[in-house]
């Protein structure tokens, strides 16, 4: 039976965001999740097309899916495709939407944030191109969530999500699918699996992948161990857990510490290591005793894309988020193709991909992707690197070293100051915004400021304008300091400070990032008055 339940709006739903990311207990408030789902269903034109639903397996994932299913049935949705056990990685959702010509899909995840009753939960809606909803759509959802007074839900027993097959819920057909199969088949079409199998079969190449007890565990077991023949045990922490084993499912050198110690503190460690995050869209790439920054990774992939079966004729363009280093720009210039600088957020890449203006894209926050889906894709990035290693016969360090000797090196790092009081963070950014216009021509020790601005972006496809996307201080030698507040946390604000210094190919390419960027690091703290305003003498995370 269909029920209509009175509800109220929730003022903390922000306009312009693709979904909600809050503490789990916020989602457990009466009607909170239902309000957002009803608002999306009121705006989305699903019609007779399928609706895809899946998540990363974190706490409350299954319960939320049951609510969405019952609300979809009560709102006239005719066909739902859901991942077995409620699991689907974010790139797998994107692929299913595109492959099955769906009207959209719900992704249940708080990405790389921790999971559990006292941790984080999230949900967003991806539209029919498979990517995050654009600003026009999300603004409509926000407005709807502020005015609706009721939602519709079917009174019914929970649906069996554990066994693949077809179910009925009222007039709605539910298709429970293997969460891995279609995505793994896509990867096998994009990459040279036979060549990668040869890499593993030779017995001289060792590999570890840390799934961090998150959604990519089943994908990694199927693709790396079963289809490609990596040694049993190559996949670490491969069972998805509601609390990610009590750890933070963020693939960086701090949180993926087991892989870090295996790769960077062990002379006899594996030849190649990688990790992915909670919902499978981020990646970290390591060689033996060698960390590859996400910015360098994007540039290397772009420079070598012609070696991959998916890109036999090369690529048409590259896009990077503004805080990401300019390493990819140098590759684009060499190839004679455009490189777009966009605000942070994958939806900006989606427009460029749909218009055929780019083939590869990436963000410094451990995300890279291509035109195969409309999300960043962790497993895809790992397979790209495996294919490069197999095709070149070089180690990860040798591949990157050759890249630096050709294009020069962009020394790069990111400093995160987490859970800063929101008002303090706003004051810090406002002060920086006021001073940027007067920095041009000023000398700071060895650096001369060329200009400063608050980055804005006009979308070349739809003409939309995005303002105040991060404060840039640009120096005459190509170095940069960027300040930006991140929206990925659920408590306070995270200030991200990005430091970049370019070293030409004939220069010193063997410095540590800390040594190369020490002066910029000190200058960044002084310009923003970080110690005085925040009380922090050092960042919480350095990547």
C-alpha cells in the first residue's frame, strides 16, 4: 500500500551540491533521508527508464537502499537495477547508467570518509550521462527539499538483495545484478589483459592492492586475481566492512599505512602497489620505494595513452582541476591538444567529456578518469599503470623518471588543516581574497609574485559561471600557492593548501618534495596567517 507521510524541509541541504554528506546519525533522523529522496524523484524525469541504486557497503547502506526502493515504487518508477548486497562502486554505477540507458542512479557513499554509526554517510544522484548531477539539477532539488510537505513510500517487506535475479515491489521490477561483472567486462575491453597476464605469469613481478575494506575488494579479487592471474593474496583488506575495519578508507600515505610500509619501508617490497577508497573512485599509485603523486600520474597517463588499446590514436584533450599541478599542461602542449583548468568537482569534467573535448581528466585528490564513464575510477587507473608497465618493461619509478627528463618536474604537495572552525576558515579566506589583488610584482625571498586571484571558470560547453573556486598566488617562475576550502568533510571546514614549484628537465629532479617546497610552505603559512588564525603549527595531513 502506498503511504503519504507529512515531512518538513531541512535547511542544511546546500544548493549547488550533488548530494548529502553528513554524520550517520543525521541521516537517522525521522524523514531526513526520505526528504532528499522525494525531492530528487520530484525533479528527475525517470519515466520508463531504469533507476540504478548501489553503494559502498558502509553502515546504513542496506537500510537506506530499502527506503529508496519503497519510495521509488510509490513514486511510479517501473524498473530498478540494484547491486547484489547493495554494493556498487561509484564508477560501476556510472557504467551501468550508461550501458543500460538508465534515467539516473543513486550512489550511497561518503567517499573516502570513515563509516559507522558515529562516522559518516552520504548519498548523491547521478544523471543519465552517468555523472554527478549538474548545478541546474541540484539547485532544483535543493529548492524542492525546502518546500515539499510530504513524501510517498510503499508499505512492504524488505527486498532480498543477496541473490541475483528479479523481484517485484508493487508494480516495480527490481533487477539484482552482480556488482562486478559488467564493470570487469568493460575493463577487459579497455586494456590489454593478455599482456598484463603475461606480466604476472612471468613470476618476476609482484603486486599488492589495498582495498581498505571498502567496495573495491570484490572488484579487485575478480579482476586482478581471477582474470589477470595475480598471486592469491595480492589483494589486501578485500572484504567490504560497514566501518571499513575501523579505519579511514582514504588512499593516501597516512591512511593506507599498511601499503605504505610494505612499499616504501621495505627494500624487498612489491614492484607495484595501489589502493582505492571507500566507493572505488580514487587511487594511490606506488612503486617500490617510490610514491607517484596524483598530478604526476595524470600527466604520465596522458603522455603514454597511445600504448593502451582504448586510445590507439591518442587523446583529444586533457582536463585537470585548478589545484592539480600543471604537469598535465606540459604534456598537452607537447601533444598539441587542449588542457582545460576547471573547478574541483567531477561534474565539470562531464560536460567536457560529453562534448568530446577531452579523453582524460584528473584531480590532485587521488582521482583520475576518462571517457569510459563519467566518474573518476580507481581500478581503471591501476589497470592503466599495469598496462604501461607491461607495455614498456619499465618499473613505475623508471616510467616517471623518463617523464621528468622529458617534460621537467612539477614538485607538488598538499597540506590539509582539518576540522577548522567554519567561521575561522571563512575569515582566513576572506583576508586572502582581499590581499590577492595587491600582490603582483612583490618579491618574497626567491619568489616574485606575478599575480593573485580567486579562480573563476566559465564552462566552454554550457556557458555556466563558477566563482570563488580557490585563491591562487602565481609566481613568475611558474610556481604556485593555492588555498581552497574543501567540502568533503562533515565537521567544520578543511583548509587545503597546495604548493607547486616547476623544475625544468635540465634542473635538479631528485630533491624530496619537502626540500624543494620548504620555502613555499613557509611563505604559504605567513601569507594566510594560518598559525595565528587557526592555532595550527602544522597540517594534519601532507600528501
